[in-house]
């Protein structure tokens, strides 16, 4: 049967009840003050250790706010074996160990009366064991001479030895500011002289030749180069999946932005999916794939999901296949659009200036209008010697008058 440990308030164990306590050697109790010398207000420790035969109830001393002339600051129970045998005994015993933190505000040598430890046996009898009387020396923070005069009742002499507060110190004006001002003026003067000297002898500074900017890579080529660099970093082998998915997602977002002109680098997954769904170049299967692919990457980056190395490789393979397929579809779409456009007519050359009578080649687009034929002038009839009557002029022929061929026409 195991003994029970209980706390016993010493204030309640006074008066006639002490006559019922029977001292016994079966109880072992020890108290010690560590250290036994302190200054006013410094903490010290009171260690209580005891043991009793198993089978009864051991009443451990407890205190409210003070232990005799000492003020109680706190307490703690130290770990001990629950049951053990005393040397030379066969009976099991129960032990305890407690540390009390104390302090004192009264100077001099102060003592602590013996502390009782109670044990109630299984038959109901109460036994007691007392600790030794304890002493501690409390020193004052004042000098010994002042303490001696206070103890002798010479309060005035003690106060005379206590130093009064120092009076205000007289401040001597410092000239440090003058030296600082002179130093600042000297630095400014040297700086001005140096700048003036450098301006008199200008040095020819060779202007760096601006290098031409590197041509921008096509979106699919930029994606493949970025993917090769990402694999070379070996994030998957090192278990850094968050960094791997972050860079892989950025590569695909840049491809979407470069290929289709859709903002995707700084946008969220929902904003990207809404933008591509409104684009007629995207079909429903590609939209669903992109939404699922971006969501898996976000789960790794923000939800701290732990994927497998195979999942990381699959994500990169799917993105690479989709980039290749979308690049091919974009090229085919551009070819079809180029074939469906109407041909652009060539610009005709400007005709050279030439006289009307000269024959010059006529452009095939706008022929020169035909010049109307000029009717011939009828000949003047000759005077007849036979008759003075002028003959009737012959009627004009009904045959068409040959027309002047227009430029570019064959003569008829």
C-alpha cells in the first residue's frame, strides 16, 4: 500500500492538537537555509527533505506568505523517488523534497523555529518529526559605521554620514562647434579648388560603344531553353518542389503571353483561364488542360502539397508537348490565313511622255482612247476649156475613209 503526500498548513496545526502528536524515529526530516548570509532583499532558499514509512499519509508543511521572519517568494517540488528503502530496512518509504524561495527585510541575525513534519499511520495515529533551528545573517546595504550609529540610537550621526545628493554641475561653454565650422569651411574650399583644377584639364573620356540588343527569341525556343536550364538546377533531386513548380509555371506563362498576346505572368489562374476562354484560337480541351495544369502548380507553391518526382517530370513533359502542339497549330493557322487573303495587284509603271504621232507601247491596264478619223479635204476641180459652166462636183464616195491607226493598233 502506497503512502499519500498531503500539504499541511502549519497555522492550523497549533494549540491543543500538538499534544496528540507523537515523536517517532520512523520519520526523517531535514531543513537547510542556502546560503545562510544575505543582504536585505536578496533571495535565499529553504530546502525541506523528508521521508516516512509507506502505508500512511505524509503531511508536507506548506506556508501562506511567510516562514517565520522571512517573506515567502515562491516554492517548487523537486523530483525524488516515489518509494525507496532506507539503508538497513526492508520496509518501503515515501519521500519528498521541496525548495522555498525566501527573503528578509530586517537586518541582523534572525532565526527560524523548528518546522514539524506530520505522518498519519494506517491506524489513524499522528506522528511528528521536527527540523533543527535555523539561523541566517541579513546584512544591510548601509556602511557598518552607519548601522552601528543607528543601532546605538544616534539617528543624527547616521544621517550625517550618509552622503547627500550632488548639486548641479556647472557647464563650461565648449568651443567644439567652432572647430567643426572651421573644418567644414576647409573641406568646402578644398573641394572647390579640386573641381576648378579638374575643369581646366578636361580628360577625354572614351564613350562605351552601345552593344546592339540581342534579338528576342521565339516563344517556343525561349520555353525550351528555360526548361533545359530548370532541369540543370536539379530542384527535383534536392526535394525543392516549390521552387521547381514556381519556375516551370513562369516559363509556361511567358509562352502563353508571347504566343497569344494574353497577359499571364502576373495574373492568377482564374484570370488566365477567363482570358483564354474568350480567345477564339483556344479550344475547350486546351482551356481545361491549362486550368488543371496551373491549379496543380498552385497547390504545390501555396498549399505546400508534397508531389512525387514522377509528378514533377510529368508536369514538365505535358507542358513541353502542349507547347510543341500549339506552336504547330499557330504556324498552320498563319499559313491558312495567308492563303485566304486576296492577291495584291502590282503597281503599274508610270508611262513616259511622248508626242501623239509617235507610236508607243500602251499599258495593258488602261488603253489610250482611239483618235477619231479626220475627214480628207475635197480636191479643187480644174477649169474646163470647153465650157465655162463649171461641172457638178462628183458625189463623195460612200467608202469609209481610212482612219489613222491609233497607237498600239495594226493598220487596216
